């Protein structure tokens, strides 16, 4: 596989139906935030330092008491078997082979226990459903299957308006299912062309408040709050016991016109003051973007679409290739800015 990162999306596009491609590539509304997420990184320039001995570089990064070989992991994304038959297990295998952190979506097309069998270091992403018993059972299954943390997605009290998906009448084609919830299968798939978004809308709980974070913490795993975009919500998340903050706008897939995640990162880092890790996702397309996010104060970074493109283009090996390329680029950018370790990536690098 002789790809560069710039090729992967184009390769993926060739293998996917228009509806599946649009589901991944698209965002909410006019997709202004979608463009901004990426542009915020492209606007940032760097202040490299030289004549530091960079012959040895260490990319390892601590997070929640663990050490990871690189400061980035895989964000939770839905429906992997729609993109390649290797599906969620393929991404998990690519992560396991490299020791990379894998967040697994509630909306996976493979049961969470099967994904766990690949042995990757794993977090489980949770949507709290109206039916708390259903959510509780799912979370308990994740605990039992060795997931190390829960990621509570808070930015989806209702579902988004995604115009590409509406136009395409996007739904999960049979025989694929929301494999973590077999009993809702019929509702999801048989609901007609809008079955999926109707289904999700009917299940999401718009009444969620911070009290629900306390409920989720009772399952005993650290709970990270994903989808924070303001200092106010970051402060509340920490106050209510979040183990980490994920600064995210859901890959610009919920509400158009919210800011790029890189632009809101500093206010969140300032209010959190190192009490819990701050993780960023959204618009990271290159190793140098990982460096920029870390320099701007993130402790860790997650990749969404790039890994999905890798999976679509080349299955598990394709996802792995993307992870390797991002790692190589980050290592190269560290050397060329005078950083020997992740701890040396600081704000002084940002022009
Ligand atoms: C195809 C796709 C599916 C996603 N599914 C989920 C999901 O099920 N749960 C969730 O919390 N976030 C989901 N996300 C958002 C990602 O976790 C992440 O926030 C986003 O992809 C990061 O932006 P990036 O794609 O620009 O890297 C999804 C994103 C994409 C692109």
C-alpha cells in the first residue's frame, strides 16, 4: 500500500456508494463548521527550533494513568461494516497491532464483545437512551468486556439535520444492523427510507442533564464527556466528576456554525487547569495537525474520518496504514520543530 494521506479519501470514495460516502464526508447544515474544523489547522503556522539534538524522539503519551505509544487514538464512528467487511473488528485489529487507543461507537455494526476480542485498548462511546435499562445493560456489557473507560457523547440531545443524508435517504442497508441492540433491529431497518434517523431520534433522550453523568459513573469506569465546546460546560463536566473532556463538535455533524474545535480549545484548557485530560477531535488530517493540537494545549487527539477512509479503502490494513502515516508525519514534525518528546510540544511552537 503505497499511499499518502492525501490519497486515502479519494481511494475510499471509489469504493463507497454515494450515500455511504456522503454519510462520512458530510456535516450538518451548510457544512461551514465542517470546513472550519480543517481550516483552523491549516491557518496555524509553526515556530520551529533547531540545533537541539533530536536524534531520539519519544512519542509515548500518558493518559488516564496509562501510557500510549502515540498521542492520538481512534474516535468513535458508527457503521463500520457499511464501509468495509472488516468493519469494527478491522479497525480494532489495526489499533491492537499498534497499541493505539480505540473508541468503539454505540452504533457499531458488530457487537461490542466481538470488537473486544481483537484485544485493542478500548473505550466505549455511550449515547444515553430514553430507556435507561437498555443503556444500563449496554454499559454493563462494555464493563464486562474489558472496556477501560466510557465516553458520554453529550452533543446529541436530538439528532442533526444532515442534508446530504436526507437527499440520499440514507439508511443502514440490510443485512447490516445496529448490532449492539438486536431487539431494535426491525424498527431501525424496517422504518423505511428515514428509518435510521427516525430511530435515532426516537431513542436519544433530550432530557439529559449533568445528573445523568453521575448515573453513568456508578458503573465504575472513568467517564469522559465528549462534545464540549465552551469553558462553562467544561467546568461543569469536571465539577460533576468527568475523568476527561473531549473537545469536539462531532466532526461538524450536529450543528453547523459552532466553532472549529481548535479555536475553542484554549478557553477549555484554561478553565480545566490540568485537573483532567483535555482531548481534541475534529479536522485532524495530518501528523502536523496532531502537533498543533498538542501545542495548543490538548493532552491527546482523536481521529475520525481519516480512519474511516482508511478502512473503506483497504480494510484493516488500510486503517492501519492511515495510523502509520499520521505517526510518521507527527514524528517528522516533532524532529523539524525541535521536540524530542510529547511533553516538549508547547505553545511556544505556535506562531
Ligand atoms: C462517519 C462518522 C460516524 C460517527 N459516529 C459517531 C458516533 O456513533 N458517536 C459519536 O460520539 N461520534 C461519532 N462521530 C464523531 C466522531 O467521534 C468524531 O467526533 C469526529 O469524527 C471527529 O472529526 P473528524 O472526522 O474531522 O476527525 C462520527 C463521525 C463520523 C465521521
